[in-house]
C-alpha cells in the first residue's frame, strides 16, 4: 500500500497534496507525494495538523499499488 496526505480548503474546495521531498503543499500529485508506510504518513500528518488553519481539512488516504 502507498499513502498520501491531502489538504482541502472549505472555502474554495481546492485540494493540495503534501510533497514530502520539498516539504510543502503542491497543486500536482506526483511520486514525491507518496509514503510507503502507514507509520511514516502518520508521523508527518500529526506534525501538519498542529499548524492547520480553521478553514482547512487535512487527511490521509491509502492507495493500492497496481501490479501487472
């Protein structure tokens, strides 16, 4: 499984993805947004929720890997 962190604005509905390599929110979803472990995504998620705004919703989701 792979995981990613997202942020959605309640006012505008715009979704951003946490780019772990750059350490900032990104409009584009790329390979730098993936976490390989649930432990890793939870560690960063807890840090990000400490400084979240009132109009933002932050969460994380799992993605299944597609194998051919």
